[in-house]
C-alpha cells in the first residue's frame, strides 16, 4: 500500500490533459490512477500512454468517472463548465481533492461547486501559475493605491482555439482590481467595445481579448491616468507551468479540510 496520492485526469485527450498525464507520471510524489474521456471517444478502452504515442502507462481510458474517482485522492480537471460541475459532485462522493482549471464558470456553476465543497476540498483558479497569482496580488494592491482617475484595462491574448473570452485569468485579474477598489466587478465591467460607444465610464474595468496562432497566454493590466501609465504583465510560454501548479495544488489539498480554495491559498499568498 503506497501513500503517494493517486490522481485521475479528466479530459485526458486534450492538450492540458496530456500535459498533466506526463507531469504526473514524471513526478515521484504522484501516481496516475485514472484517465477520463467523454462517452464515445475513440480513446475509451485503450491505454492512455499508447493513445498519446508513448509507452503504455498501465491506465485504461474510461468514460466512468465514478469508478476512477473512487480510487483517487485527487482529480485534476481542465474541461468545460457543465462537465466540471458533474465531476465536482462525484469527486465529493469519493472525498477526493478536486483541482479545477476549467474556465468560463458562471455563478450557477459556482453555486454547485459550493455545495460539493461541503464534503471535499475544491481548489479552483482561473490560472494555476505562480507568476499569474503574484500578478493578481499585485493588481489588487495597485488598484487599492490608485483612485478612479486611473482607468483599468485588462488585455489578454491566447491561441486561436480558445473558446471563451475574456479568459479565466483576465476575469481573475478583474476581480482582484475590483477588490482593491472596494467595488464589484459585475457592476463595473466593460467588455467588447465596438462602434460609437461614447466616452469611457469613470471607474469601469475594461477587458480586451486577442486570439491568434499558438499564443499560450499573455495578460496585461493597464492603469492609465492623465500623463502616465502603469503596466503589469505576465507572459506564459510553456503550458507546463499550469500542470506544475495543478500538481502542487493536488498535493497541498491532501492536508486540508473540505471547502473551497484557490491558488493564493496553495501558494500562501
């Protein structure tokens, strides 16, 4: 019997899924126990290593998450909001730590995650990297130091296959800026300007999304006032930073009580 945490990866065939599987297999502090894909996927019933063009890992891809979660101490999930909510309920039944990197979550999804967190540890963040979480904290501090004469704009860029905008990271930065100012983002968010929009509303937090090529992730937080600007920036060049952060979260969560956490908690920020 080993005390090394067993981890299941959902969305195994995706780019993040495959990266997570490689990271877990290469980390002596973790072991891969399960790989989940949607019903009808052509990886179902095959060894996940073989599916990825590598040596067999001894883990068969399945569309039955409950069976895999029952053997797991942690589930790492970078899928879609509806799937993540379903996985959260099953992970809670199994009392497995649920690490969520899924973006595009809406208030109704968060409400269901809150319910699951009564029974298990849920660690959810729009971005798992150390650098981005430091940027988030800096954004909150700078926003708190500047008044509404400083306009705030969040500019994010990602690859051309990303399906949601603004990115989860951009929204996380927006929430941090709003918290720094003591306002709610929902009441002061400005997205997707087009045409004759009129002058910018004082105190609003603006978002711009760029999609193109294979951009991993770039986020700028612009504070602009008359005669000067401050720009906080994070550039990701390798998706492995997200996999490393997710593994760190899965291990950290083993010693926590049921509840909702984020990467700030994991990193002690």
